[in-house]
């Protein structure tokens, strides 16, 4: 027991530096940054391209504006005295539509990437098989 080496306890900053230096953390950081940029692209596609197409089927009206007014707002001398009480079910429906459209776009992108990967793997297998063929 007396001859066993004593492990020196690392300081907080040394341990933190070791944690940051690991490749997994850097890969995760890159993934988060790229993911947030990709989110902007997908959200723009949904909001700026697909939602206007959906609006064609709703007569040009925004789903988000649909609501069931429980009590009207009361305005006196141009000032709102009592706020409108309403159930804004349209925004809920819009969020569901947005989710489904985002999920569809992501699914199509993943499907496309997987198709490209399968083709690349098939080509790689063909090349490997050709190299391994015995020459006569």
C-alpha cells in the first residue's frame, strides 16, 4: 500500500480544459451550430414557401387568425378597457400544420441523403469486388 502511486487530483480548470479538448464536445458543438442554421432554412421553407400554398386552400386566410371570441373587447375613448377573451384555436392548428410540414421536409431530406449513401456504398462494394477478382 505504501508503494502505490498517489493519483494527483486535477484542478477545476485542468479538468474543464480536458473536457473541452475531447473531440466529442467539438463534434457536438459543430452539430448544434449547423443544426441551428439548418433550422432557419427549414422554417423559412415552411413559412415562406409551403404556408402560402396552404393558404390557397383556406381562401387566402391565415389559420393563425382563427379564433372563437368569448367576450368582445371593450373600448372607451380609444382606450381598451377590457381585453378580448378568445380561444385562439387557429394558432394551434397552424402550429400542427407547421410541425407536419417541418417533419415532412426533414423526412424528405433524410430520405434523399440515405438514398445517396446507399448508392455510394453500392459503388464502393462494386469497386472492392472488382479489385478482389482473381486475374487469369
